C-alpha cells in the first residue's frame, strides 16, 4: 500500500516584527507577538527572516494554519473579524496543512527557501493575552495540537504571498507536531519512553527540547517521590547528633526495619512522635534538612525554643540509639525545578532548613540553573546554622547573589565574610536587591527580565515573612510568585487536619480514598483515579484547576495566590480537612 501523498499548503499571509514593550495585564513585557500582515515578500536568511526578531526564543520561523482562526474564534466566542491574519504572532499563515500532517524533522519547501519542521509552538502567557484569555487556556491550546509549528531555515531564499508549501522529505517514523504538543501535557510514566525517543530526535528545536526534558524530570520526580512511602507511624533510630549552632542540632534518623525510606521533595518535613513513658506522646513536624538514600537516612534539624516542649526534649533526651516514630515526608513548600525565572531563597533563623534542602537541589541543576538570590537573616555567627555548608553550595552556583544580615553581630564576626549587612532587612533594602533587571537564557538567547519576575521562597518567623511579602507586593510582584512558610515558637505548619478521607468526584462517578501519608493533593488523587482535570502551574497561581466543592472542607498548602470563593476548591494545592468530600468533577 502506497503511503499518502505529502500534503501541500498555500501561503495566505506574511509578517515580520521586532521586540517592543507591551503592557500585558499591568506588566511591562518585551514581545514580538504584536504584528500585522504584509504583502511584501520575506527574505529568508540563515537563522531566520530578515527584519524579524523573536523576543525570547531562538526558533527561526513560526507558521500557523489559517483554519485555526475559525476554530479558535468559535471555541472561545471571539468575533472572527477581530483577528486579522498573523494575530497569533506567526510569520507565515498557511492554508491546507495542519500539525497533524507534519512530523518533527520533515523538510518543507516554500518559494525558493527550504525549512525543517522542529516542534510545535509551545504557547506562553503572551499568547493567552493576545487572544484575550487567562493563562489557564494554555494547556487547552496544547491539548488540541492547534498551536502552530516552528521551522528551521535550511536554505535561504524568498517567500511570497500565494507561494506553495510542499513537503519534500518526510520523517514518518518521527512524532507528529500535534502529538508532541499533547505529549507535553502527560503526567503518566507510560509516556516516558516516547518522551525519551523525542528527546533523541536531532531535528527537535531548542525550546521544545527543554520542555521535553522538563516533562521527563517532572514524571520521574513524581515516580521517585512515590517510592518507599508508608502509612502510619514507622519506628526510626537516631544515629549521629550534631551541633549546628548555639541551640540548634541535627539528628540522623534510620528506619528500624531497614527498608528503603521515601525520597522527600526538597523543603518537605517529617512529622515526629516522641513517646515519653508516663507522660504520653508529643508530636511535632520538623524540616528535612538533608537525606541520604544510600545510607537510608533522613536528617532533621531542631532549634531549642523557649516554651517549646518538644524541642527541649529533642535537645535534652534524644541521643544516638534513641527511638522515634515518623510519618512519611509531607508538605508543598518545595522547589519548582522546571522554571526559567530567577529564584530567591529568603530565610530567617531556623527557617533556613527547608531552603538548605532546596539549595542542594538547585545546585544539582548545574549550568541549567537560573540566577539565584540567597537572602538570610540570623543573629550572629553563634546562631548561624549551616554557614559552611551553605557557602560551599553557593560557591558551586553559576549565578548567585548572596546577602546575609546579622542582626546583632559579635566583635569577631567579619563583614563581607561571615555576613554582608548589619541590622534587620528593611523593605527599602529588599527593593534595592530585587528590583534591578537580570538576564536569563531559557531558550538559547539572552533575555532581560525585570527583577519582579522572580520566584520567591520565604521561610522564617511570622514578622519577617509578613515584611518580605508586603515589600514584594509593594513592588508589584505577582502573588503567585511568592511562596512562603512561617515558623512559630513551637515549630512549623501543622500536619494534615485528617488522616484519611473519602472523596467523591461526582460528575465522573469516581470514589477515591485519600490518605494523608500518601502526600497527594486532590489534583494528584483525581489523576490517580484516571481523571484529567485542567491545570497549569500546580502551585495555586493560575486558578485553572478550580472546581466546585459540593460538600466538605479543605486545607491549602501552599496558600493560593488569590482567596477562593466559597464553594470553590483549587485541586492542585488542596487536601481534605473533613472525612468526606464531594467535588463536581
């Protein structure tokens, strides 16, 4: 049987544009997406099109099927006449071919120029703004595969209106452009072989290669974090006990049964139960400041607190060979390794412990790591935990700015070595550090970003966390970019309100049992039940996973960027706070 003839298409519109600054929903953004169609021929040169310059990515040419204009105007309820050709930011509007027809690696001829298909367009918030939609539309765009496709210049030439696009060489064994767009949404381990095959394609574009790699990491991380977990209390034995600073000690913990421990996400905590003969049980959550899978042990770090009964017990009674009981790692205050923005880790006192775990994970990214701000507040060198460990890690980071405040430096504390500034940080100092522009290279090209486009992780006493958050919001930092956790006098955020719950997804008729020790959000639980709720950020920022809460109550960790209306729940960061939930999904 003969394979189908290669499709052909006709050029119906052309455009070029250079970057300009546009106000997008209150943000000043540099973009080339705003453009108008032109009848002038395009001069195709090595590396792209003459007089055309993408703002961020390095892909040479963007093409978009004309048929998608009717599809999306109908789907979104937008009058078709409000969109001229090239509204989606494409260089070429083409009729008669789609992403389903093209494979990564196909060679196409247009006019006297030749191109190679490299990837689907991976839409960002600029596309959502351009078509008047919230960012939550982005996964829906990818899901359809109707996103356009990128072309790499193989032979310079000229492209004119009404020129024909002809597929001159086909890579029929490779993935189609539309299939790759959908694959970039997959959460399933079953997708890993296909993703790794795609990653090996020589023709795959730079931005798509990064997206595929991030998707592989996300799925593998999720698999890894699901191994070794247990339910209920598990006995552990204390190994080494180390003094990290005055009143601060670390405890190595190994399971008595010798079975593997569950790998934690950097920033998570362990809920610890201390059994005291004649005095009952004491339960507290403490951050995992380190772990070693080969040694099969966790490290928790505890500061002795005034009035903190549990911390006093840890410091006075817990010694090597002591017995403790643990619940598995939990908590959503964890590092997002998939972003391209600068990362700011801001801590006060013992709040450094989750950020130390995040810092280790950040350093492991190597040259792919974005810039880092490390801002830390401690009293002085006597109360400065992990000073040498942090400095050793920071020395491995490619792009780092360190600012350490000593609120009460001692006579032998050295400015510029032990600390950078004396006193407490102020809102003005935070603005001075955060506001300046910085440069990232997410898609193979230097991209300047405003300092407010930073992902902030803040952990420390309530007063410090409130001051930092207020200062950042005063700079117009978007709330969804600020993730925080506070440490009160007796510890940190409380464990789950309930140990288990029965969850009914009413539209689907699916019932699921939720266990706190499994570490699942309601979004994770829905996916485990075979459902596919919409989502984008999974951190409470984009609101795309919001569903109607019919019955029951939930807790949030992290707190959503915007308060939820009564009767609504954000699945991505919610957990049951009642033993029964009914969700309209």
